[in-house]
């Protein structure tokens, strides 16, 4: 008799969606801040960057403290900060209050995603859980992108959507574990991270990898309007199809699992993304622009899932997954400004070539980490078998299956110009979020 299929941890999936919705919606948030408040495009982008930096800082600070604080307590704290921060920013009409609310909400999102990451790493089937989380946040973000343009102008609608999502998820936190007397002692909480060298290399490469994605995404709408000469409606259709391709990419990553190991998806996938980046930035017509954006969106979540799964395999408690995800947030925050400066000074095609070359450079150390820690041999169930290879998890021989977690770090839904323009280079507009995904 076959073993029963594990039940879906819906509270964890819901936390995943609530925590990552803000990065997914960051393009429309930034675009509407620019349009509805006395902010330049650059300053509106800086507000979005501050939100992401707040989220990243929360991840860095809380990565090793979830068990000590308690998943339920920390999740509720994060959701409360998200409701207060984003809700307050949605209702505020002056710039300082909006900025303060966005940063406070970013801290809340970071706390929620930290809990989600550590709980996913603890699941018997983390790959399945994280895939469901990606599907949930992608579908939710898509629904918001389709709805927000019909709700009128102003910065409040997308921020209110994030706050209401956090409020709706709150009742599910009662099913999360709280701090108990059997929690790991403080001394163990302070144990050094395992596989320090590999983890640091991955954490150093991920901001660069994420920066490239978000540099192009911040100006993708502008490329479609000005260089590919599409109408606003046509650009919206391209991005809607691209978001669907991203969902297919998530399903593809789930279907592949560990059958290809990790080195091939990370290395070859990053090279293919670099090609898509160059193609999208060089597009001069509807077909080439749509092909580049759609292919990019399909590939991005596949590679990202293996990268974060690689981080999760370094520490069963999920600390490297959280730290690498938070490091990626730093690249997400800096990406839009980088893309705006590059395209303003050198043009879209040159920007694409520079970004593509950067991806090829960071692909080398990431692939090396995947080869060193993951191997290519497969064990039962399609999972990597590390027998006789790397020793992990406190020095025990790696006979156990490696936990795979996919956490899209900062992958907002694609921007649409106009009513919620995300900031192509207008002249220095910024709006974060890689089209494929984060």
C-alpha cells in the first residue's frame, strides 16, 4: 500500500502569498506613487526600494530567531505590521506618511516571508509547498493587476490590496506552531551556519543575479511602448501572457524536481535568461519584444526555484534560504535604479548587453556551488543522493534527501505603463521587479 500523500500546509502557502505580494505588486505601487503624489519618478522608485530594503533587513535579522520567537507569534507580528503599514500608506495623502507606511509594511512582509521560508524548509515535501505558494502569489498578483486599473487613479488601491491580503491570512496563523518548551535551546540557535563558504558565495551572487532581472523589468514597459512601438493595451496583453508563462514555469520547475540535479538548471538556465535579457532590450517590434518577455518569464521561476532550493539544502532549519532570499532583495531594490541609469546613458540595447554579460559572470560561482553541494546523482524519488559526497546537517553523512525550497525573492508581476506605469526611464524612473517572476 502506497504512503498517503502529505496534506497541503495551507497556512504556510497563505503566508508565502501574503509576504511576497508586495514585491510582486511593486511596479504598480511605484507607478501610482509617481502619478498620484508630488514625487518624481526617481523618488517614487526610491520609496519602492526602501520597502524592499525593509523586507530584506527583516529577513537578515530574523533568519535564526523564528524558533526562539515562535512561528505563530512572528507571523502575526509581521501581518500586523503589513496591515498597519500598507493600510496607513493607502489612506495617507502626504509623502512622509506614505513613505513611513511603505517601510513599515516592508518590515512586516519581511517577517512574514521569513516565517514562510523556515516553515517550508521544515515540510516533508517542501518543493510541493513552495510551488503552491508561487502559484498562489502569482495568481493573486495577476488578479490585482487586472483589477486595479478599473478602480481609478491614486496610490491607495495596490497598497490596500496588500493590507487586505495580510488581514485575510491572519486567521490561518492559529494553525502555526508557537514557541514551546521543546524548542531548540539558545545555544543551538547560536550555532554557526553550516557550509559557510558555499552559503556566502551564493548569498554574494544572488544580489547581482536579482539586480539584473529587476534592472530590465523596471524599464520593460517603456521598451514596449517606445522601442517596440506597442500600444499601452498591447503591452498589457504581453505582460499578462508573460505572467501566465511564469505560472507555467513554476509548474515546470515542480515537474522537473531534482531530476536534472541543480548545476544544469542553474548554469544553463542563467545563460538562457541572459539571452532573453539581450533580446528583450534589443526588441524593435511586437514579435521580438513579446518573445523575449514571455521566454524570460517562463525561465526565471525555474532557475530561481533551483537557486533557493540550493540555499535550503545547505541548512535544514532554513537559515540559508532566508539569508539568500534577503540578499536577493537587495539586488531587487537596486535593480530598477541601475536599469534606469543604464538606459538613460547608453540606450536599451547596450543596457541589455551589459546586463546579459553580468548574468554570465555570476552564473559561474552559482554553478560551482551547485556542483559542489548538490551533485548530479539521483536517489530514490528523483531527489539528489549525496551518499559518499558532501557531509551536511551538523556533520551527519548526507544520506537524507535534500530539502528543496523555492522562494521567489522579489519577483513582482510585470509592469504596465500608463495607469500604473512602473517607471521606464522617464527620464530616470524606477520600478522594481523582474518580469519573470521574484
